[in-house]
C-alpha cells in the first residue's frame, strides 16, 4: 500500500551527514527522540493555550522537524551507537505521545470536528500498536500504509496550513478527517495482515 514511508531511505540519506556530526559531538539517539517529543508537546501546548490561526502555523514546520528528528534518532541508533531496549521504548511511546500532543489541540479550533480529531488520535495509536504487535508474534515491526506516521504528518500539516492562513473548516474538513480515520483503520488491518503473512512465510 502506498505510503510516504517508502521515501524514508532517501530522506535519511540527506540527513546522514548531520547524524554523523551529532554522533561526533556525543549526541545520543535517545536525546534526539526526547527532543522530538518535547518539541511536539510544546507546539501542541501552544495551540491548546492559544487556539488561533497564527498559532496553528507552528504545526507544519514542527511536523517537518519532528520527521527529521525521528529519522536522525533511528540512524544514530542503527548506524553509530547500536539500538537499546530503552531506545525502542522511548521511540514507540514518544511517537504516540507526540501524535496526541500535536493533534488533539486541533479539536479546539473553530470549524474542526472534535470527535473526528479524537478518533484520529485513537486510531493512530491503535495502528502503531498493530505495528508493534507484529513483533510479539515473531514478525518485524510493521510500517504498512496507507496512513502511517509520515502520511498523518503530511495530512495534518496541510490542514494546519489551510486553517492557519484563514481557510474555512466545516463540512469538508470533517469529511477529510473521517476519510483519514478510515485509512487509519485500514492501516492497522494491513499491518496485522502483513505480520501474519510474514510469520507464515518463515520456514
């Protein structure tokens, strides 16, 4: 299923010199993971405290920076420092907390359906759980689409830009969010199905 996750290797290649530079200065993967989480919570907190179009414009650059930090922590862990159990925990928990912190405050904006936003956060959580659950049955961590973390960031970034520059919300936005929720449900299903197929194909 098509997902922005497919372009991750190319994105990482662009960031590899920066990862090498950070490693040379003693920056750890866990520190980068925590920085991405705190940045996301700070931006979401700003929108929650001041739910105005001007504040919503914080989200697109923060979402892009979060994607870069997420790619960097993975490269630091795999290519320079070695993965750790604590790093795996921080990575998974950090992703779902960052999603909740960034997206839930959008429910406070005029023209945005609070129910659709809350459903999106819950379905995002469940889809990531499905990806982790694959490991428990002997498969690899699943990142199947069509609405993975990067896809959600793109969608919510575009919505934030629209609202931030004064675009109207309302019915079309509610429909778009529920379509995204349907794609999130499909994402969870695809990850579980992919995990089961992977396990069955193993000798």
